[in-house]
């Protein structure tokens, strides 16, 4: 069932849904306030004038912050996850209309409930005269914004413990993974692209496990509906990650960039995943939509391949509360069996495969799932939350593959 891109305007709004705040306070430009969230989203009202350029920042040592700015109609006009230092959030916004706006302080992903102390600041960083501007100014602004109208980071920068680095990489966060497990991530370049992959606890981007070319990864290949045959290559990268933490669960970030900052397409394979009744809604994998991802011109596609026979994978896109996204036609953005019971464009995966460890392959089956999300510039700064789960009472091991691209700045 093919959907047009225009339906995603409603989807974009749904991605930012949050539980209503229990309290709402007023704040003014120039203020800095200390706040506390108790398993809630905290809201602040602020009066803004057309032409003001404001900087909104929130910092917390207790949770991974997420900022959202809403206009008088409750429509989102800006949002940010990690635009500030570490896991803190930063919005820079030029006000288009006078009015009472709402600042929402929430937590990753996508403005979920927060828990802990934070500091919120609002400053004016520029002030175009409110009211009419002359035509020359308008023309100059149009020229400046013609290439890309986005104030956030180009992508994720990572410093590797071996001295390598990734600039403006594509980040996939495997949310709340159980400590004590081992995960293997492999990036296979397409059409000569040479990927470098980093794995780290989310927020620790200055000492990551990284790999450029790996001996075992060079035997990996794939054949997927959105890629066709992807040959094995000695440029493929792989990291094996043992999640050892004092916390029971941790967010794990996987960042892929190009060696020497090059652009290209790749398949990212994640091994070590298991779906069971203990997973709740499922295993969330959150893809941060930045220019490095969107400008590559590849709509991200998630694939879920079952390892044991009889296991029925199911993927759905969720909002910040892990509830399914519903599009403008009232359809759930999800996939049970690719090629039949699936939102958007999909094909039966029975002729597809991806490699896995020890020279093995996972061959696709009729029950396996794929989900492609068409993205444009309106998606920049948000997180696409892919929930990997099971249909019915089936359970078992599965392998995830993402087809994506990365574009240098």
C-alpha cells in the first residue's frame, strides 16, 4: 500500500506527541530558571515577537534532555535532542509571528517524560526589526536558506579510542539494552563506499569503540529490495560490543560515517537481538534525522529478519511514548509481513538475505518485515523510533539491517 509523502506532515506532528505537563509556568526572554521534572514533561509559556532570534537551552545531569517549542496553535515550530553539550538540548529560532509560545522540557526520545533537575535558559541572540522588512533583506534571507534551512548539527561527531574520528555521522540509538549482552554491528559500503563505524554508550562520544576495515566484516554481503546485491568488501567495518554496566539497561549509540569524511550508501547490520514477552512494547531503535542522513538522498529502510523458523517479526514506528504512529489516512505505520501486510512500499523478503557472524547468512522469509520512511527537510532534528517486536506470541532471535546513506557537510 503506497503512501504519498504529504501524509507525513501529520506523521511529523505525531512524532512529537508527549503526555501533557502537570504544571505550566511563565518565563521571559533573558531568564534562566532551575526546574524539576517528576516523571513528566514540564511546560513554560513565553511571549515572543516577530523577528526575534532566540536561543533556548536546557541542561541536566539527571536525564537526556529534549526541547520542543510550540506556537499559539500548539504546532511544533522547533525541537532538539542533543544540540547542546553532551546530551543537552539547544534551539535557535527566529520568531515568525507575535504570540504566546510554549517551551516543553522533556526527555529522549522525542520529548518523553523526564525525571530530575534541569536548568532552562532563554536568550535573545539577534533581533531583526519586527514588522515589515525591505525586499532586499527578504531576498538575502531566501538565498541564505535556499540550500538548507536547519540550525542543528550536521550529524554526530565521534572521537574514537584508537585516535580515529567520525565527523557528521549517522546515529542509530539502540534504546535501553540489557547489560551483560554482546552486540555485533557491521557496516557494508555500497558502490565502493568505505564506512567507519563507532559504538558507544549514548552521550559518551569522545572515547568510542571504532573500526574502519575488519577482516571478518569483509565476508559480509546482502541482497535487499532497496539495495539489490551488495557485494562483500574489504572496506567493511565491524565492532563487537560487550555491554557491561552497573545499570541494568543502557542506550547504545551506533554511528556510521565515511572514511576521510566521504559520502555514500551503506547497510548496517545489528546482531544479538532477541524478541520475547519480557520486552514490553519491543526493542526501540531510534534514528536521528540530521542533514548527514537526509541530504544523502536515501530514504531509511529498516529490515527485521527472523533467525529461527516460526518467529514472526513486526516493526512499527512510534511516538515518544512508544505508541504506534497513525498516518493521515488512519493507518498504522508498521509492517508485519513485507509485501503484503505492510505500510508503504515493501516487497516479500523470501529472496533476500544478510550475512551474520561465522560465515552464516539469514535468509528472508514470508513473515519477515521491512519499513521505509520517506524523509525530507521537515524531518530534520527529529528521531524516527523503529520498534522491533513480534507478532502474536512468537519469539526468537532476529537480525536487523538498515539501508541508509551519509552525506559529508
